[in-house]
């Protein structure tokens, strides 16, 4: 930051200016990621966005409202599930490859990490991210799964993907953190496939095959 | 808090008092969980622990040192892996049952959530938790796995367990959040079993069985 930051808005930017809203949201994402949801105040946000606190309140009456709008996935969920069923039996491996490719991008990784940081920092933030997650990722995935319990199996796919991302990219636990893509695609892909195809080796009525 | 909190130590508690060190560590855990690692200062910690900052520095010369000692698993890893191989083929389901039982305990859940919150908040914290995780959980689990790549497979088991805990207990994504234990034990257990037994349906030389 090379110029001093005013604590109130520069004059002449009316609340209705079309660029104000995304500008405030961008500042909110920065502060939520840096300080967490709790520590971010409307005042600090206004200072970062270089607008008046009243302008923030005009666009986002509550901090919860702001959070809901500030959160957006840095990825296009369609990219993850597109043509997933084209080669039946390979969906799991394809998903792992796509997830790894997304997380390997430094910008995407930073944004997804910020999202997780916000999610674990506060219940209100967790609720907003829960909604985002369900709407943008689980829903589209569940729609592509055949068989019973598609929502549950989509949710279980998400647990494996989330845990892989957490240990590989955020906490960086070895040997998962530096494992070759092919190793992860093979092992994790096979397990995702089991969720996706309603579990080979298990019947669908809740009892376990021998 | 019913009594005012002094900003310096009550007189008469010398740095060497045997109860001082765990007392400081308990306060550190509280503050790390509440504010994150970054926002916790030696001064704020001394105030919380009701000791002098110099006493904190005497026991823990750096904040990193403090972090390393403040972090401890609120669970006994031996409980997770004890007699795991007694009934071969059921290790995965047993692990899921034990993990769910641990997380259902409110105190344990709070402490594990705090640990994760610290882990994602700062690189230094992540490094400390990485070490803890590897030493206390992955090591003992890998020792119990037969076959090649035991460390890798133990790591993959951990990704699935971590992701399940994250989505069920912290972000609380439905339907995983309220799923019956039996459903989770069945589906997730089967996938853990695949990691544990070096992958049924896959050969061990890196190629995939048809």
C-alpha cells in the first residue's frame, strides 16, 4: 500500500455507483481471509474499501449479509462434473485429477484455503459456506449419480476430496503432500468410484456383503 | 470471570513453580483457539495466565516453542488403533466407529476443532500440527498396516477421516452431518478398508486391475 488510506470515503462516490458493491465484496474477502470473520468490522472493511461505513451498510445491512455475498467459489463447479459419466467406471479417477489440477493453481489454492479458514472460524461463516457447498458442489454432483442415496454418496465423495485437499495442500502431511498425482488418482479414485457407484461389495439395503 | 484480571503476575509465584508451566500452556490453548496463533501475543497470554510476561518467556523462549508445547491431541491415539487387526477385514469399520465416538464427545470435539482452527490459521501452526499428526497418528497406524506403502496408505486413511470429521462435525454439511453411524461405518469403513489392505481391485505395482 503506497498511499495513505483514508478512514472515510473519498467524496463523490455515491452509494449507488455500480462498481461500489463488487469493490466492497472484494475488500470483505481480503479481510475475512486475513483476520477471520469475527475480527472484521464494518469500520475496518469501509477503511479497506475506501468508502464510508454508511455505504457498506447501504449495500449490506448486516455482516451476515455481507458474508453471504462475499463468499463465492473460486472455481466453476461445472468444470468438476462435466462429462463425468462419459466413461463409466472412471468417474472417481477423473474427479481426483480435476480436483488436484484446481488446487495446484496457486490463486485457486489461496482462495480455497481462505474459504476453509473462514468456514472453521465462526458458526455464521460455516453456515454460509455450508449453503454454498451444498448448492454449488453437492447438488450438481448428486444429480449425476445413479442409484439410491445420491445425496449421501455425493456427500461422502466430498468428505474424501475435502480431506485430501486439507492434508495435501493446507496442513501438508507427508507422504500425501508430495505424492505423485498418479498414486493419488489410483488410490483415492478407486474409493471415490465406490461412493459414486453406490458401493461395490455392498448391497444397497444397508447390509454388508460378505 | 468474576474477579478483575491483573495484567501482571500476583507476587509470590516464582518462575519455577511446578504448576506454572501447564498453567501457561492451558491459557495458550485457550487463546490460540479463540484468536488464532497470529493474534495471540506473549503479553495477552501472560494476562490470561495471570503471570508476568517474563515468566512466560522463561518457560517458552519463543512463541513457536510455546505453540509446539501447547498443542497436544485431546485423544489417546492408542485408543484408535488398539487391537485393530484382531478381526482382519473389519479394521476400516472399527476405525470409523472409534473416530465417530471420539468426535461425538463435546469436549473432544471442541479441542479437535480448536486444533484444526489453529492448523489452518498460520503456517507455523500448521507445521507444528503436521509434526504432531505424523508422530502421534500416522506413525502408529502405519506400523499396523501390512504390505507396501504403509505410510502412504496410512496418510490416505487420514485424508478420509479428516474430511469426514470436517464435513460432519465442523462445517456440518447435510446429509453427512446427521447420517446414522451405521451408514457412515458401512460406506466409509469399506473405503478405509481398501486403503488398509493395500487396495482390493488394484495390484500393488501401480497398474489398475480391470
